[in-house]
């Protein structure tokens, strides 16, 4: 960041000589390298903590895009400050996340240890009781009175029965207790998995969940396609109307996608204003028809409630579609769909600029 600011300061002061021209030529390269570094930081955070890394990755990506659009000393300083805040916040959240997971594992281990200890104590008590009965039975051989022998056997049998019943009762209680504890933690884990599988804002599948479904399709589906959907000019909605309006638009857009897609399609929020769609058991021809139908359904006018009343917004979207190819990895497939989405976005931007002239 220091080198970028130095390049910028040099270009803004003094006459433009040969050195200054070289500096200006280096500026976009330096900014591009910095944005690539932000992307890599986001990828690393996703590998370190998948549950929290996606949000940091998207935020760093947005900061990089904002810096690329307008490079000035002010935007550089703002980006530097925001990057530092994002990294510090992610670090604290990640530490808390893993601390909570460690605590839960520790609690499970303690429950198991306490159960094992109680079973051991129970077995020790029962062994002592059975040993007493055995000792008494061995002593019967020394008795001569038949009545005394009968009473001794009767008492020993009664004591043995009591010990066995106690073993069964205490064993069942220990097992029931352990099952209750395990069931409680299983409920916790299922709830955590359900939360991780859904996007909290739109209710669609999370990115990790959708990517997992795509990975499974590589082994289960003979043909399938993946689409990346991006809302055009969404940043302008946030900048002009605020993030609450932007969030409401994302929720409505997600609902429209649900309505337009087939029951077998898998829909998720990929991040920001981008969505991912898995079209199962579907070749490129059928998928293209489905995407054209989807585009007509989700694009158009939306009415969103803002602080100052309802706002009417016209929404357009860029959609990149790719069919799974033999020998292709999931990353290669998604990258192809993403690249085609950006091609559409660039074409759409060019058309708007031409109409504005």
C-alpha cells in the first residue's frame, strides 16, 4: 500500500518526465497485484475456516474492486483501513469459532469419561458383592445341618439375584444417560449443519453446500450444468438506497429464483449479489431453455420497501452457463460458468454505455 501511495503522489506532483511515465505505467500493475493479494488472502481464509472465510473473501474482493475503479490517495487509505479491520474482525471471529468447537468436543469427552468412570465403579461394587456370595457358597460345604445349608443357599441366591438386578439397572441408567448426552450433542451438530447449509439472508443453500452438491453430481449424474447468476449494477442499489434495500432486493430475487426453477434444481447464494444454480440430469440444450426462462422470470421490476417508502427498481442479471465435460474438475466447471457470466456482464455494460451516448 505504501508503494501504491508513493506512485500516486509522484504522478500528482511535478512535470511528467520519463521516470514519471514509467511510474504511471506501473500504477495499474501494482494495484492489480494488490487486488490479487486480497483475493489470495480470501482464499486462504476460506481454507483455514470454511464457516467464516467466505464472508471475508467476498468483503476483500469488494474492496479490491472498489480500489480498481477509483485509485486515489483517499481510496487507498480507506482500503488499507478497511482491509485491516476486516482481517482483525475475521481473526477474532475465527478464534471464537474454534474455541467454541473445542469446548464442545471437550464436553463430549468429559461426558464419556464420567460415564466410563461410573461404569467402572459400578462393576467394582458388583464384583465385591458377587465375591461375598461366592465366599458364602464355598462355606456351605462345611455345614452339616440341612436346614442351615438350605437357608444359606436361599440367602446367597437372593443376594446374587439382587446383585445381578443392580448391575442391569445401573448399567441401563448409565447407558440411558450417555445416550441422552450424545443425543443432545447430535441435535446441536445437526442444527449447526443446517445453519451452515443455508444462507442466512436469502434462505437459499450456502455456497459450501451447493459446491458439495455439485461435487456429488460428478459421481451420481451422467449430465448436469452449472450456472452463475449475477445481478447487474447491484452496487448502485446499495450506494443509492442503502444496504437494507439491497438486502431486501436480494431476498426477493432469491424467491423469484425459487419460483422459476425446477424442483430438482439446486439453488444457492454464491456470495454478495451472485447466485449459483445446479441443473441436475440436464444437458446444455435443455439447460439453455431453462436459463432463458429463468432470465425472463427474475429480471424486471421489483418493489422494495425503503425507509422513505416503497421503491421501484428495474433489475437485470448476467448468467453464465457451463455443462460438465469429461475429466473436468469442479473448479474448472465453475470457472467456465463464472467467465461466461462476466462476458455477459461486460457486454451488458457496453450496451448501457452505448445507449447513454
